[in-house]
C-alpha cells in the first residue's frame, strides 16, 4: 500500500525541537522531512521588563500567545530572581494548544482559551466571559498587533512585555542553499510570516521560479498572505492552524491529487 506522502521531500523550516513532531508525522505518512531551521530565538531583557516583573501584583490576567512566549517569560522570572509563586493570584489566558502545553510544563493551567487558535478571535471571546482590570500581554518582538489594538479599542488596561526576539538563523544559510540547488523539494512549509521572509533572505539567488511554483504549506492566513506577497503561486493552509493540522491538510491534498 502506497502512503499518501510517499517519497515527497518536505522542507521543515521550524526549529529542531519544534520540528520533531511534524517530522515524525511526515515519516509516518511516507514523506521525507528536510529540516532547515530558518529562525532562532533569543531572550530580550531590559530594565523595563525587570520593573514589570517585579510588579506582578498589579495584574489580574496574563496573556500568552506562543510556546516561546511562555518559555522566555519563565526564563525571565529566573533571571530576575522572581518566584513563579508571584503569579499565584493571576489568571492565565492561552492561545493555541502548544502554548497551553508549554504552560503545563511549568505547572500552570490556562483559565481561558479561545475556541480557535487565532489571535483575531481571542479578544471578543475573552471579553464575553471576563472583565479584566489590568492585563499583562506577553509577546515576542515580531508579534502581531491584533490583540493590543483590540484592547485599546475596547478600553482594556494592558501592559505589553517583550520577552524574546526572533532572528534569522544565519547558520542555516548554506544548508538551505544546498537544498534549493538540488531542486528536489516537493513541499515548502512555513509556520510564520517571519519564516517566509527568512527563506528569501537566506535562499537569496538560489530561489528560482520553480521554487515559487512548489507547493507552499502555511500554518494560517497571515503566513499565507506573506507567502502570496513574496510570490508563491500554490499555497495551502490547514483547517486547524496548528502543526498537526498542516500534515493532515498535506495528506488530504496528495490523496485527492493522487
């Protein structure tokens, strides 16, 4: 019996740790994962962050939108010698199953999760059920402004804290260019708009018209918009905007295409 992704070479652009589960799913369906992590993440710390974290008693809610946000937030607590117990009075909102899993690894459970894994639907659902006094919004330097703009529009008091930076993984340049030169990739996958931009920065002149016509699988609408903006012609997004949803969509696509 032929598996749906049999022999398909699929570029995985997430970090090594993040790509492990998606690579396994690709292999289980007969595909060949080609892991090239295009982005790297590093902590962001400044005196403002220290002041915010030393004043956690001012907040009644904290919002996390990514597993990286969770990881670097708790690393910041350790860096500034602040006990996680300082969060004991704060309710926690989480967007996405991976974010919730990351919280659980720190023994923190989410008090609120939106019905779908999208920042766009978070605000309305959140205010339907809760009336926060002061929200701490945890983000990376490239986080979309959707939630802050919603808070402003609806007069929700909030404070943003940037706990990590997303940077292009220069170390991946040679590996990516080698793969592009082979011209053997059947699918390109992207989990963020910044990953799409990094692909073009690192791929440079090795990106050809053929690559722009290669099947491009994006995790959600904003990443799809960026891919279309950069010139990709054949773009898919999953029904559920998570990594496992991407593989389900890919399997469905090749089953239908034969």
